[in-house]
């Protein structure tokens, strides 16, 4: 965590990290959320609100977020050529989110940190994001392709 007042923190480059940090702060009843939610990626925002930052506190929160990500999350990735296949309203990312958001069998644990999020969409959806919650679900064929991609098989022709 080697950022300075004139630089954005890691949370400013990741909505995911920012949302986890906000839930941590809200769980503790910490008013620093008012500063944490500011995006310091632009020089204008750093000039305007940078004097309000407590860098040591931000570094502590960033370390907590990193610890949570390392201890409580696992990640998989899918190699998929072409940004249009990955991103956007009809890309794989959106459809995966839309599928999870509608999952009738999926539920959060009673201790899920996201319950403390100040963002109602996060609390209600059980997901750490707000975008693409209403995206279309994966079709059966698309789900088969995702499974094949996760297994390292590449079906032909690709659907996405």
C-alpha cells in the first residue's frame, strides 16, 4: 500500500474493493465512508478533497480488503477473445451477473459483509456490484460453452 496523497488508492481503481471497504466502514459505524466513497483518480478530485484524506486509515482499510479477498474469495477466469464478447449489455460478464442475480437457489450467508453495504442493490442482490443485475440470463447453449471454457475446452463455433 504505497500510495500518497497525490495518488489514488487501490479502491479508486476497483469498484469491488471500494464496495467491500464501504461495507467494512458501515459495519463499524465509521463516518470515514464519506471520504472512502470519493474517487481520487482525477487530479481535480484530489485537489478538491485530498486534504480530507487520512492516508494511514485508507492503508489500514485497503489491507483489510486485501485480507478479505485473499481469505474469503476464490477467483476463476475465462479466456475469451474480443472485448464485445466479454463486456457490454450482452457480453459474457453481463449474462453471468444476470444469471446469478436471478438464481433461486443462491443465497447469502447471515454473516455476509455485503449486508452492511450502503448500496441497496448490493444488499438486495447478494452480489458485490450494481451493474447488469437485470441483464439476460445465460441460455443452455451459453452455459454449456461457459462450462467448456472453464474446463479448458473450446467449443466450436464459439457462441460468445
